[in-house]
C-alpha cells in the first residue's frame, strides 16, 4: 500500500489551535490524480488543502491548492503554511526565501527567522491587484441585512483581487461586524444578481465578502476582519484569509495612504484568534503587497492511497 507524508499546521497563529487550519501533502512523486486530490481535500474538509507536486531549481516548488469543492489558483494561508512545511520537512536546511509556483502566479515567500521556524513570521509577496466595480451602501444594506448606519461610508465598497476576488466592505464598529446576519441564500442571490456566483461568474468561482473595522478587540491591532463565503451550498467563514488581507492592503494603499504597516485580527468571532501582518507600499502605480503570519505545527502522518 502506497502512502505519502502529510502535515497539519495552523496558519496565522500565535498558539496551537488558533489561526486557520491547513493540511499539506508532499506528493513529489506525483502519485495523486486531480480527482484524488479533490476527494482528499473533501475528506479533510479544511478551508484549503495543498499538495507539493515538484521541486525545481532555485528553491521553486509547484503547489496546488484545493478547497473541499474545487481547485483554486491562489490562496494566502495555504501559501504560508505550505512554505513552513517545505522549510521544516522538505529541505535539508531552511532558506530565507523560496518561491511557490501556483496556478495564478509565482508567490515569493520570505522567512524572517529561518533558524527559528516555529516563531518566525513568514511573508508572502502577492500579485498586483485588480480593482473592479464599486457597490452602494444601500445595496449592501438591503440585500445582506446590514443596517445602513453600520456601514462606514467614508470608504468605498469595492471588489479587489490578487488572484481571488473579494468585495471589501468597511464597517463602522465592532458591534456591526460581530452581529452580521447573512444567510447562504442572501449571499448567493446577491452574487447571482451580479454574475459573481460560481454558476455564472467568468472564473467559475464565487466572489467572497471581506468585512473590516478599525474597532478592534485588542488595542495593539489595527483592524478586525471577517471573511464570509459560499461553499458546498452553505455560508462559511474563514478564521484567517491571507488572500483577502492582501486585497485589503491594496485597497487601503489606494484609498488611504501609500505606505502601510498594520496588524489585522481575524477569527476572533470563531474562537480561533488569528494575526495577519500587512506591510505594503504604492509607488508609481506599482504595489508591494506583503502579508505575513506565524505557523504552528499540529501533526504529521502517512496518508494511504
């Protein structure tokens, strides 16, 4: 019976059992078909599962990412967690940088403390953002059951993508973000009406919603955020979303200031505290989008195929 090594790691976590869960499979012999990887991701049933498929020269690694429902071209916490597993278990010595070849783009990873991986912050450099249409506060309020006064109208509501699309929605208070009352049906219908649901979008993927507020749980943090999405015909929430936070960083650089250092707290409403570090700049139309966090190893084992 053939087996491949796998690992479970919590990403954007200060302690075990916080952050966002990730399963990483080391499939350098390319034993797994697309169908097998998809079924394994469904069996694990985390937000994402990754498969390390090949090592190339110059510390480049081919990685594929699956949700329980489909393969995605990019995702944030899988990029960081997979890089941690590569540095700790795949390579003989941890490097200070490596590159992931993902379907959407190559993602450069920086490891701030390669001699201390369990406490090191890992940063990923995200692709250049794409900005789409803005939406009105009235539409968000009426269709998603959010009080109009709960929306921060000093900033726009806008869709942004660095590989996966998110509608960024600024909210006025922590109470507003804590009491969000979306349903699967309301979010599905909202997306369907705008050709942003998986059945009618250009990409075949549904757009997700990313809410943020400056009213935080912990005063040392800059923003509190929640990410809500449709997955397997239900409303789901992510404990920590690297791709969405990269979009938030691009959004803030565009609409507020051209250099940002910030910490986002996410997952607090789920009981899985997550800390996402944002470092970015905008100069001459070029964005530097760095999103970072720590990783905590939970388990390792053999998966029989």
